[in-house]
């Protein structure tokens, strides 16, 4: 089997499955937040802090952040490999995307876990 070093898992089926599972996680997270906002019409900081102060919400947010990272990387990698043919340009863009995604992931972890 030929494996591409810049692929997420080295398998198209696994990439497809990760992207679908991550989409379900992100959909559930967004749906939960929408329902929460609709059920709390007078949103105050204390309500927001109370929600994100709970361990289960921090874990849910962390899983959503990981899902966003995986989903975005697979999607961007697919688009870049399909449309950017010069290897140097494609690898440069891939590195920039990975660095950006890692920065956002670390920043999200710091915010959610108050590190």
C-alpha cells in the first residue's frame, strides 16, 4: 500500500470515516449550543460560566475542537491535493494550514481549560 506522508491516516476510507464522525460531533455540539441559547433568553455571564465550568462541557468542547481540527485538516488536504499540483506550493500551504490549526487547537484548549 502506498502511503502519503501528508494524508491524515494514509487511508481514504479512514479519512472519510473520520470526517463523517467529526461532522456528527460538530453538529451535535452546535445543536446543543443552539438549544441552550434558545432556552436561556436572558443570557448572562454567570449562566455562560456555569455551563462551561462543568467538566462534561469542557470535555464536550475539547472533543468538538479535536473534531474540528481533524475535519478541517482532511478537507483542506483533499482540496489542496486535488487543485494545487506544484509540490512545493502545496506542501507550503499544508504546513501553514497545520500550523494554523495547531495554534487554534492549543488556543482553544487554553481557553476552555483556563490554563
